[in-house]
């Protein structure tokens, strides 16, 4: 376990977004592993954005992944 506050915050953000996106991801047929990969990538790439902006981007990527 890391004592790095940034890493701890990132993990918390990923968990929060995954909870918010769980039903959506299941609705488009994605499993938890793919959902986590998408969410982690969105959080890493959009560090300075709001959670709402990240949710929109993650949903878009989930739709693309399910197509």
C-alpha cells in the first residue's frame, strides 16, 4: 500500500466513478475488468477535469468498447 496521497486519491476517484458507472457498464454489456481499464485510463488522462467530465468520457468510451 502506498502512502502517496496522489495515488490514494486516484484510487478513490477510480472507485467512486466505478460505482457511478456500474449499471451503465452492465447495460452496454461490459464486465468489471473492462470497465476498470476504461475508468483508470480516463482518470489518468483527465487529471484536471471534474468527475462529471470524466463520467461523460468514460460512458463514451464504454459505448465504443461495446460496439
